């Protein structure tokens, strides 16, 4: 399992009884996590003084209960990048800090390439991986179906001093975009994918991971350039085995290429327990 010890503005303080206690800068949040199935003593006093707690609803979704004043938007940093956060529906803040280990990995690949490289970031959300690639000197095509999250990613780029970096911000259905890029003859030196289990495109297109991932991977491999340096596929879908993602990547994406494919978990260190909380898995070809 991989994790970072260098995200000083984020801390997973504790986890027990289905919840996480987290510090985002100076803001303390308690959020539900279905993987935290164990019980344990909540010895840290900060469990009693959160700024906000997210409560799930028995009918689906949920809502934030604000215990103390929480800014509408606040910022945290990671290795020179700045991210704007806010409490959102479905417990989110606009950032998945466990992805920092993948940002570090792709930055290392880009810098070792020693040349200008083109990166495609699909299902790119608020731009964590996009910003990391830009910071390392790559040009990036950032694609997400949500106009709001693409705008959010642009704001993160401005906050990170990357407003003038080489990036295309696109609101599009990822599968349709990939198929158009194949017809156009465009190729990329690195591709990053973090598809959701379920989603909708900008024109109401329905995305279901278990039904459409095969077609997407069969297509996206055609976009890797002759001198490509990496492919990265992340998944939070609990029912999708990491071994399946590894098999599909080898079969569809890089079947005729040299290099190696490996899959592992990414996680977050629980500072009060000296344990690592699993937070998804990543399949990588390099």
C-alpha cells in the first residue's frame, strides 16, 4: 500500500465506528466512511470539537451539521499546489487527499522523461492530478462532465499560480471525447483515469462503470503515443476487484507495449492509531 507522509495541511486523525475525524488546514470535520467497520475508543479530544459533522440519511444522501463556523471556501496546500475546499453534498470537500501519492508518481514520470509531454486526465474532477502534471512541466487536457467541477479546477490552477500553464479545460462526456480524439489522430504521452461508479455527462449521458469501463479502456489505449510514459487507472468502486482492473489494463490498454503493469492500494495514515486506512486502488503501467 502507498501513502504520503508529506501532506501537512491534511490529517486523518482517527477513524472508528463508521466515521473519520479529519483536519483540513484548521478545519475539523467528521465524515462517514463505510470501510471503517471497527469500533474503538475515541480518545482524541478533537472528536468533541469538530467544525462540522456529515450525517447520512436513511433515505439516501445526507447533510452537514455545523457545530462551529465553517468558511464557505478555504484553502489547503500540498507541495506548492493550492486547493480550494468547501463542504459539499454527499460528504465531499472537493479533494481526495489519498491521491497525493499518485500525483507524486506522475510528476516523477514526467520529470524523468526529460522532454515536453502531453497528458490526458479523464474524469478529472477538481484538478488535483492536472495541477500536479502542470507543475511538473507537462501540457494537460483536463476532461470532466461537470461544468462546475471544471470551473473549480480552473480556480485551483489560479490559486496554485498555474493560470498560464498549458492546459485545455473541457466539459465533455469522457467516452465520447476519447472516440473523437481517436478519429482526430491525437495522442498522449500519459493518461490518467479516475472514473466514478455512476455519473452523468453534460447532456444527460449515463455512465455506469461496470457496464462501460470495458469499452472505454478498449478505446483509450489507442490514444497512447508511441513513446508514452505511463497509464494510471484509479478506482473507488468496492465491488470491482483490483485484479480485474489489472487484467483489463494489460488486455486492452498496453497489451503490445513493453513495460510493467502493477496494482496496489492507496491509503491515508491514521495518526492516532499508527495504521493505514485503505482508500481505493490504482493500476499503473510504466
